[in-house]
C-alpha cells in the first residue's frame, strides 16, 4: 500500500522530510504547504534543491484540506492547535516534531482528541530530542533491566551548527550578558517537550513523580570575542548553556534530561568541554572540532545500561546544518505507515508498534 503524504512547511526539517518521503518505498508526496509567499507556486523539488518532482507548493490551506491524502507531516516553526484540528477533522493523520509527545490532559488536548475521532484520524508527536533520545530510547533500554533507580538522557551539541541568528541570539540568548540570559524563555519552551518525555518514562516505568519538576539553567561566558555563524559573540557574554530538567520522587531525581549547548570548547569560562565521552571510534570517526557531539542515555539499574549515539550532528562544525535535522525529519517520515494504521486519537510511543526505517530502494 502507498500512503499519500502532504508536507506542511519547508524549513530545514521540512526539506529533509520531503527527501525522506521521496526515498520511502511506501510513501508518495501529493501536496506541500508553505508559509513564505515566495515559495508558493514553486515545484517542491526546486525548493529542496533537487530536480522538479511535479508537486507544486501552495499556501492555500483549504485546497490542501480538500486534497485526498492519508497523512500530513507537520513541521512549521510553531505548532498551531487550530490547524492540527482542521487537518484531523479533514480525515488526515498528522505526524509532527513540534509537540504532543505525551501531552497529558487539557482542554486543548480534548479538542484534538474530538477532532481526531470526528475525522477518524491519528496525531503522533515524535522527533529526536524530545521525541526519541529522551523517552523512546530509555524505554527500549529499560526492557533489559530490573530495579531501575535513575534514567538520564543528555545532549552535547556545538551550537555553531545552528546558523539562525533570530533563534540563537534572540530566543536562546547566546551573546547576551548572563543577567539578561537568566530571563531566557528557553527553559519553559524546551521544558514543555522534555517534561512530556519525563512524564512518559515515569508513567511506563511506574514512578509517581512529585508535582513539580526541577529546572536548572547554567551558563558559561566567552573569554574572548568568538567569530560564529550568528556573528561575533563578545567576550563576557553567554557562549554556552546547560539546561537540566529533573523528575523527582520525594525530592530525589529519578529522571534527568539535560542539554549542553557550547559555542565550541575553547574560550569558555568556566572551561566547559564535551567531556570524556567525546571519543568516537569506528569508521565514521573524524578529526577536529565538534567531534564530541553526541547523545547519551544511561540507566542506573541491574544491569546498568548506557548508549552513546553519534551521527545525528553535522560532522564538520558550521557546515551542512541540515544534517542535524535529518534524524527528526526521518522519525516523522518513518512513522507515517504506523500512524495511518493506528486507531483515531493522539497516539504516543506507548500506543504504537515499533517504528522502523526502510532499506534503500
Ligand atoms: N523534536 C525534535 O527533535 C525536533 C528537532 C528539530 C526541529 N524540531 C522542530 O521542528 C520545527 C521546524 O524546525 P526547522 O528547523 O524546520 O525550522 P525552520 O527551518 O525555521 O523552518 C520552519 C518553517 O516554518 C514555516 N513558517 C515560518 N513562519 C511561520 C508562521 N508564522 N506560521 C507557520 N509556519 C511558519 C516556514 O515554512 P516555509 O519555509 O515552507 O514557508 C519555515 O521554513 C521547529 O518547531 C523545531 O523546534 C523538533
């Protein structure tokens, strides 16, 4: 069976998703929504830098709602519950990296569940971090363990791979004085997704968490002016950040999710680095900056199990940032057949079967 897919937005994730749909033997791209006026009317292949594929991008939402399609891969910069409800009501399944990994209960969630039932459609939230490393992988590893007392999922990324100044400077607040970055919305914005991951792990492993999770925000500053893809980060301003969210039982952490974002490993105060886990043996090894980028998952249990995931970051810092978005895009693409086959409603990893990729055609 071939599933007919609409791609919603053609940013970095969206373009990687389109390439993934074209490479997937069970999927056919039949439509594409774009936000930018200058992309509307263009062949989707042209937007992605490949040959024309005969699918024209549009910003006409109603035309896409009326289109016969099985699934929408929904990757805009910000999620719109209103749009997702319209898509579900129109009978289209939705896979997305922008939320709903384990959304709990709220009036908005109830409205989405209603729309999904009316449209006989399914919504699934996925991704890498959150949406993979912080809940799917720990749950997979947990099946080899007993007496689990702690779960840690951690990202180590060179933030020079993120070339978008409006995000890195204005939202993440790199390059601002530490006192200003203290007011960053990032712990809240990121925390929405990561706290869903923590809740999913706790629910499945059997922890009843304290009502409040603990959030910690640490910073390092530049010891000299740093030349970066988002401009000069001035000495004394924020050049590295570490955010930690902890699920607690009686005040003690049982689940720890952490991101370490560094503008390189040199010229930081305190002198943060990617640490001892940086070595990357094997055929994909490479020399130079950024080689310590990775994700780690560790279970304190019998036996203690840990994995280090390489390959999800651009191998050369500052080049081909889109490589970092292939993973989250493909997790969406590969989920499509499973989500189309699922019962209506919001379905998480706890509801769906194992999601796998496909061999090259
Ligand atoms: N869970 C994960 O692991 C994970 C990983 C990576 C990214 N993400 C999320 O995925 C989303 C997309 O990331 P990205 O890297 O592709 O971002 P991006 O390159 O900035 O692209 C986002 C796209 O959103 C569209 N857009 C712009 N303004 C919009 C608006 N006002 N309303 C609706 N759409 C608008 C644009 O589409 P057009 O260009 O087509 O006009 C734009 O290209 C983000 O929310 C990001 O946080 C999640």
